[in-house]
C-alpha cells in the first residue's frame, strides 16, 4: 500500500520554516507530499512560497473530502 501524505498549511509551514520538510517524508516513508490548492494559495501569501516551490517532492492536488469516504 502506498501512503499518501496530504498536508495542511500549519503543518507544512512549520517544516518549511525550519527547512526540514524531508522529515515528514522520512517519518511516513513516503516518496511525495501532496497539498491542496487552498494550501498553496495560503503559503503563496507568505515568504515560504519560494521554499515550497523549490521542493520537487511536493505536488499540488485537488482534494475533496468525498475522495476519502
């Protein structure tokens, strides 16, 4: 089973601030991290957007609650 990590803004920005986003991947043994479009929009309002866009393991995805029911 492939584990999919979907991060919210607070969680993601915490690791971006300390420049250790790889810890999330290491903890969950996941190849990629997915963020909803809304998270990208929120991070884009901060100075963390550059750090986020530099990460090749982060992908923006449309996420709907119904997808997980």
